[in-house]
């Protein structure tokens, strides 16, 4: 496993781009450290490592160990490599184990910026929500009240691209009502992002929510939530 980890890191290092790294660090902020490696390149590196080290024969514990090691690295791209591995190669049906693993990453503060948080939500948590809502939603409900703002954000963001977003409207309302009242910008913007997708199906739901919680909303939240609404609406 150690040789595989070193291989992945060496490949990431060989593809470093200082200009892109500086741009990403300035754009994302939160004190991230970037190698400036593009997502398609990270995907190629993980795909090659998976085949080279025959990772499909690894035990679950060995795979989890590698993922934890990648997430504990300082570089954003190492963390994204772990997320891409989950997206591409995590074949275990136990949703509880996957949610538990991700939960520990938040608890250990290994995820501390919106970029990594949202990639995890879109690439891993949304498909899990669609595949196993009965397991995912109770766990996400626990995350919704977390002190860690990124864990709280991750309770709602997965619903934005869910195939069953209309079926989850009541849950979205519950989760959003908690996050919108928090002071952190990225808890509030999670609400705006998900409401924006809800407008495609139920504009009244969105406008009613914004009206009810207007004292807690910001211009940014309203702008995002109403992006697809007509001025008349």
C-alpha cells in the first residue's frame, strides 16, 4: 500500500503546475495547498494506479487505509484523488461503512474548503443518496446539526443534483431551515445552491422558503436561489 501511495504522489508531483496552483489557492482560499493538477489528470493517475497495483484484489481495510492516507495529505489534489477513487472503484454495497468513513474525514477536519467538500458531495454522496436514501438521509440528518460547517454543508449539497430531488423536498426544507440560520457563509450558500435546483420543479416552494427565512438570507443566497426564476416570479 505504501508503494502505491508513493506512486500516486510522485505522479501528482510530476504533473504540478505552479501557475494553476496559485490560481486555485487564490480562488478557493481557506488556506488550501494545491499542486495545480487538473481533475482529468488526477483521474488518469488513479486509474493507472488501480490497474498497476491490482487494487481490485485489495481488502476493504487496505483500501480504506490508502484513502485515509490520501485524505491526510496537505495537498488538495491528494484529497481529490481519494474522492475519485470512491467514485470510480468503491464497489462495496455497505452504505453505512462509506458514510462512516466520510464522516470521520470531516470530524478529523481533513476537509476544510468548499472545493473538496463539494466534489465529495457531487461525486460520491449524491449517487449514494440516490442509491440508498433510507440509509443516507438519517446519517445526513445527523450531519445537518454538526458544529463543523463543512460537515453541515455536506448534509444538504448532495440533494442539488439528486435524481429524486422532488421526492426529497420536505427533507430539503428541514435541512435548509437549519443551515440558513447559521452565520457561516458556506452553510447559507449551500441553501441557495439547492433551492436553485428546486426552482426547476417547484418555484413556489423556493419563494415561500425565502420569504419565511428572509431575516437569515443574504443577497448571495437570494441571487443563487432565484437564478432560474423570471423577474415576475
